[in-house]
């Protein structure tokens, strides 16, 4: 784990979806005050379901799998693959709840890590940056909920029509 060069981090943040919310100032603040890089090897877990959430992450290279682990069988189910620019761990970071999923590297990967002790002072110093970050997270949650609702509606229609109602 090491501190990356701020200019590179700013560029990565601005190219990610969150960049459009926090802008140049926010990217500069996070890059200079709150970012460190973490590298993962294939099959290594960034965090596990049930872990405390003291950080959130942005994928900078490689791919990470969101895994729901079955505590009884020890087997995992892949729910989603994260790619460059995606955030992970931000919801548990914000609400303080333990991690609801595990995150595993699919091949070598790296992430920017943002730790609580670095982020919390920014709330008072840069409230607009933190507010815009929160807006980005809420927007993502709204998008996910809408997508799930659409999929559920399509599945219900498909079942109700015996598969004939597909367009």
C-alpha cells in the first residue's frame, strides 16, 4: 500500500463516473488528502462479507467480483463484475454497517483506497466535495434500484405471458 502521485489520481477520478459529480476540486482534494493505492493478486479478497467498513475503493485497473458468500456452504455467488472507475464499499463506509458482500480480484487488480480517518476531516474542510460525493452514491443507488425494478417487471411480464410477451 502506497501513496500514488496526485496528478495520476486526479485523472483517474475525473475519468470515473464519480468525477462528474465531485469535479476538479473534489478530485484534487481526494487525490492529495485521502487516496492510497492497493494492489491485489488474482483470487485475493479486497474485503470479505461481514468485515467492518473503514474504507471505500475505486477500481483503477483489472476487474473485481462482487461475491455473496453462503456462510453455511462456504460457496460464493458472483453478483456483478466491477471494472475501472467503479466504486465499491461506499455504502457500508457511509452507513457504518458491516460489508454485505465480498470483493475478489479476477486477475491482478489495483484500487484507490479512501480511508475513514482521511475522509472525515474533509467533511468540515470541504463540505461541498463530500456532499457531491454523497450525491454520486445516491444517484448510483437510484440507478440500481430502477434497473432492478425494470428487470423484475420484465420477468413478471415474461412469466405471465408464458414467454410470449417478449419484445
